[in-house]
């Protein structure tokens, strides 16, 4: 079937819309994941969304709901076990190992379609029902609203926690709230690229944006754009292939953007700093562009 | 000494730094905004206060009244509770006994009346936060929403950045700035809220002598122009000696308050430490040799190397 014919089909439209929603949420949290050194937390949460999804499949034949519950439980556990960076890494490692083991055990009891299981790991946005799509949409809007409201104090708390505390920012509470936002976003992203490849949307676009800009707002905007291009670009590319999963294309595009950003970034930043002395002016122009 | 700052930066102590600090406009002070503590009310009043973590008592029976506009240096070895004192004033730590008042009221977390310059921290080199973003936090970082560069806010941020002489480098990522440059931005950040009280926690740590002079001169300039009370935690009294009104010396739960001349003497410090302490004065500098020292240090903390101590005082 030709490319354009796909675009007329409701399932393809739904998938593209879902991917776009997921991309916006991922692009918004990505810069904070990097600033707060939480890449491992993203990976841990997504692995455990897999456990939740396996449990969801087994108990209610609903992987998405299971993954959501799993991610939220894990977000709570990580928050309770240690918000501080060092404690956090080890506690995530412990929970991740135990949870993955449990997930594999649950899957060995599952006698439904084998593809359901691989879909959790590698993602299958085309398999998402319209009901689940609605759920994903609600979550994406929720994450976007929450990030818009929390953006400034969360940035303050992430970059400059000592002064933020002194200025009355609830730094600890924000850290825990962000864990839950992360959990919801990760579960969403897992629907598009699978639990194993969540980092390709939650981190790679933001990491590429980091390479290109100094201003936090510009980085956030670029991260959203890169995530959108990766997610929807990957889906569109997958229409041309029957055997390769969309997640592969998503990962490929986001990685390509990152590589280009790494190569161009230093040169771009150096030339900008050299030519324009006032960083604010540049940032504003970039943001407007 | 304020001239020293201008002279130093003009001499290129920090490359790319515009000369000096503008003496015309008060540092970071919007016109017509009252900043000082109301007359008659002490900026900080502490009575019989104690702080303890479990069994460990940090200090006990502390009495301290800091009048508005005073420059108070807080000295003492590591673990003596210098930072804890700042946290109590900030309302982040509750005293286990006694009373603490800030401008006549109980300390309130997040109070706009207090500007806080924390101990230096290393920022990631690639952190996408520019110097001016860090400063901007001082204005509205605690408010919900997205960082929007409204014209009025940008004007105030630019103004305060100019006042501390940071215009040239405020657009660069914070992680790529030197310690001295970061410290200037910290001052700008603290002044943006137009505080009546400025709490500084070792702002001179890891700065060279030239930058120590610039930073202390900037802080004192603000105090003189806006009547801001300064509480300055330091392990070395010498860089702030020209400005200091009084010294609070904390050692092992005990304390002494008074002018530098009163406190930094062999007798006072020996009785405070409960052991033989030597105070050496040479070339306008004060060096305290305390019992927990293996080496000499500029009046105060024995655990930092005597970074600014000229070699000739070592013989004393």
C-alpha cells in the first residue's frame, strides 16, 4: 500500500496522534531528566512498566493499565527509598532487578498471544485500541499541564537546590512529584517504542538539544521538536516496511539527530558566543524562530 | 577598599570583566523600594538558643543580637555550627531551645527579606542554564509557571548583573564560569529580591585574593548603600577585616561575640577553645594557631590550608 493511502486510515492517524502526544510529554521531561541525572531512573521505571504490563496482561488482559500501575508503584518506591542521587541509583538497581525477574515469571504464566509480550518490550503503537489511545491522550495533556505549572520552580530546585529551599521552594516534594510525572510519561513512551527503548524518546532528543543551546527554554523547545520528529517520523518511515518495527525507526531518527547535534553543537555555540555578546538576545530570537 | 575592587578588575584580575562596580546606583536596588530593617528592630535576635542533632549538640545558650546594617563575621572550626546558624535564620532549621527572631518575627522559610549566598557548588559544564538564568531565579524562581522573559523582569535582571560587573559573562553557561564569576552572579541573585539581610556562607572559598577583595567589596558596598545587614560565614577573617563590625566565634558549642580586636586575642580564644591558642598579627593580618590545627590558618578554621597567609607569618 502506498504511503499516502496509509495516512487516510484511522488506525494510522490515531497512531500518529498518539506518538505526537507522547513526544511532547517526553520532550518536556527530557531536559529535567538530564539536569537531575535521572537517566537510570527512566530506564528503571520503564523496565518495571514491563513487569506491570505483564501483570496487567495476565490478570486483566490489559497491558497499558498494568504498565501504568507498575510505573506509578515504582515511582513511589524510588521516592520512598531515596531521593538523593547516590541512594537513588542503588535503590533503582535493586528494584529493577527484582521487578524484571517478577515480570519474566508473570509472562511464563501467560498463555495468550506471544506478540503481546514482545509488544511490551519493543512497542506497537498500531496495536493500541481507541480506548487506550484516549487514556494516553489524557495522560499526555496531564503531563504537559503539570510541567508547564511546575517548570520554573522545578528548574530552580534542579539547578540550585540550596537557594531554592531557602526561597521556600518545596524541593523534596517537587522531586517526588517529578518521579510520578516521569512514571506516567515513561509508560506512555513505552507504548510507542517499547519499555526497552524508552530512553530514545525520553533522553536522546533532550541530550541533542543540550548540545545546541544554552538557554533552558530553547533546550526545552528543541527537545520537544526533536522528540516529535523522531516519533512521528519513525511511524511514517515504518509504513514503508512490513517486517521492521516502528520503534527501530524512532530510535534511528532520534539517534541521528543526536549525532548531528554533537557534531554541529560545539561549532554552533562557539560562533554564537563569538558574534553576539548578549546571550539573552540570542535566546529570545531563537525561541521566537 | 571599594576602590580596590574597581582597581583590581580594571587591572584585568578577571579577563573580560568590565571595570568595577557602578558606585552611582545602589547595588541591585530598585529605586523607591524600602530595603532596610525598620528602625529600632534588630535584624536578628537570638536568645539562649540551642541546636542539636539527636545526641550531638551543635551550640547551646547562644545569645546574639545583630543590629540592622551590621557586618557580622562568623568564624570557627568545621562542625562548629556556622552554616547551621544561617539555616536557623532562614527558617530551615528549628532551634531545640531558646528563641530566634528575624526583624522581630519568627524565622519564615522563603522570606523575601533575606538574601542567601550558599557555599559554592560545581555546576555541570554542559548544564543549559546561563548565568542570567541563575540570577533570574532570585526574582521569581519560586513561582509556578514557565520562565518568560518579560521586559520589566529582564530590565531588573540586567540592572543587577550590571551592578555586580557580570554583564560580559552572564550569557555564558554557569558551568563554564570561574568561581569568582559564579560568586558575582550569586550576589546578583541574592540582591534581586532586595533583601534587608544578606546571609553569606563561605563565599570566598576557593577564590584567589584578588577575587576575594572584589566579592567582599561588593557585599560591603550593598550594605552601605541600602543598610543591608550582612552575616558572613568565613574561615579566614582577613579578607573581610576592613569591613567587619563584630565577630561571632563558635567553637565546640561555646561562643564569643565582640569586635575583632576584642575577640581575636590569645586570652579570649584560649579560654574559648579551652586550650592554648596563639594569635599572630603580622602585616595587618591576623593568624590564629588553634589546638586542632596541624598548620596555621587565617583566624578561624583549622581544616583549610592557609591559602592567603603570607609565608613570613609562618615563623611567628
